[in-house]
C-alpha cells in the first residue's frame, strides 16, 4: 500500500526505505516537505509512532531534517561558506584567507628525481615519514590530503552521523562545512585572547560532544593562540572526559610566532595532531602530516592504503625535498616575519586595538562596521556571521597577508567611518 504521494510501508524501516526510493528517483528533492506524521499514519493505516520512528531514521541517515514547527523536510546540500572566493575587481580583497604567492616556493624543481609509483608501493614516502617522526616526536604518523581531509577522516573513523563535536566559536569555515556535510552537530565553545574557553569546553563535553577540534595557534578567524596556562586548563577538562577524541589542528605551525602548547592529556586514548604544509608551501600542495595514537593511525592507514586513496607519491616526493632544503627554511622564516609585520600594520593603524592579538594571516576586529558597508567603500572582508556557530558577534575578519602600509591606513579610516555611520 502506498499513499498518493508515493510513500508506502507498514514498518518504520519500510516507510523510511520508501522515502529514500522517492529521493533516489528524483520524485522528491531537497527542501520538499514530508507529510505530517498524523496524516501519513492515517493514510498508511499505521500507528503515529511508526511514522515518527521512520522520520527519525531518515534524519539519522541525513536524508531528512527537522525544522520544528516547519515539520520534516528532505535534506538538501548544506550551504557552506568557503575561503578564497573570487572578488570583484573594484574591491580590494582582504577576505581570501590566502598566503602571499610571492612568499611561496617554486615547486617544479622539487619534482626532479621522482620515480613513478605503482599499485602496491609503500603508501608513504620514507623521507617524509622520517622527517615527521623527528619533528613531531611520534612514531605513529600518517599522511593525508591536507588538514581538512585529515580531520574529516578522523571524525569518520571514530564518530557516527548525528554525534556532536566541540568546536571553537567563531569557527574555521572548513570545520563548519565538514560538520554540516557529514551530519555532525556542532557544540560551540567561545574563544578569547588565550584561545578556547575551558568552561565552554566543559559545557560542550557535558552536553555530549564526542570529539573536540582545537586550534593551538593562529586560530582562524580570530588569530588567537593558546597560552601555556590555557592549554593546561584545557588538559584538565579533557582528562575528565577520556572517551573524547581530541584533534589539534596546528595548521599554522610553520609560520606561527607563538609556541605550541599541547592540549591533549598524556593519558588520552584517542587523539591526533594535524599539521598541514598549505600555508607555507602553498594551498595547492594538499598534504598534511598526522601524528596520532596507534589505533587511530591504523584506521587512517586503512582508508589511505595502496589500493584506495593514498596521497600522491609525486606530491610527497616534492614536499619531502622542500622540507629538507635549507633555502625553504630561510623562506619560511622570511614569510613568518612578513606576515607578522603586515598584521601589525593594521593593528597599529586601528584607532582601537583588537581584543585578540593576531597570529596568522588574519586580524579579527570587533566593530559595528558591516562587511556591506566596507564593500561600499572598496574593501572586501569576511563578516562574523560566516564563522558563527552559537552566538552573534559584530566583527569582521581581515586578511592581511598582502597588506601594504598605505592600505592599512586607508582601511582603518574607512572602518572607523563605517562604524560611526552605523552608530
């Protein structure tokens, strides 16, 4: 038996399967509303609890989503913001989140000496793994397709759809999209000048978060870096929740001016430290090194094996060569100083100092000025709403990686003007 809308079944699993079939045939699409529970139960001649259970199955599978009084609707592709979007030529781009191309190495020369790899070859480049073990101080390491790929795989091997993850608020755009696209719930944890809030993390874990993603340095978008004291406080919180997966996204490790303070307690069973090469070698070098507990490393290797989706050996060969080259080390030091100086140009030009001392490619400015108001004055910046998880903040993120002294002064003047105009 089926209803006029094509939904059939007499059990929860049968009704859910019927809806999934309709989605697969394209007869219902993202945003389409499912019938109210009471009316569908009447049409099918089943108990309302059976239909409610079917809808819960569909939500758990990511096929549908609930909208309170708006009922249950078929889920579409989540709308997620991304860095690096194209900008009108009329606007000065202070929104991209990109490094300065002039401070990136020429990759081509490091391809020399590459020998073609075939199926069955070792998954990881020996020199790259040796470098990782020496610099991360861990034996259990894996190589992934960048930091975002690493974090998505880490969540996938330990969590199930619907699980909650504690994340910083405001949050890195890629973390927001990873959670939304994979059906994880975000538990927001506020960030201040010392990094993630211990009290906020405690609340998120008590609320049921099964993983936490913490940025120890140059948190994006705020630029906050953990102090030694804050890292110790976070370790104390996490030690009370040993069931949680701890992911440290140390994306700016190569260019940060701050020291690394580990937030993972020594006795934590499941953890991972992720370090990407994107910021100092280039975003197109999709490679990150992951140090993790042995079980997590084994799970990552199972998903990156020689018969599946290993990271290109050509890419690993090039990155290993760059990491061993003293010229790259010199370029890294130059880039670190340049990015710090450019962020300082803006901080010094502002009439009011930012609440968070920036580290990284961006400066976070709490202001009444809106992104639209600044666009009207010729500047493209990221509004705080793009990064919000659980609270509303009047702020903008300004990328300073290519900022000049003249631009810094002009932007600061326009920012103040835009803020005063709104007041």
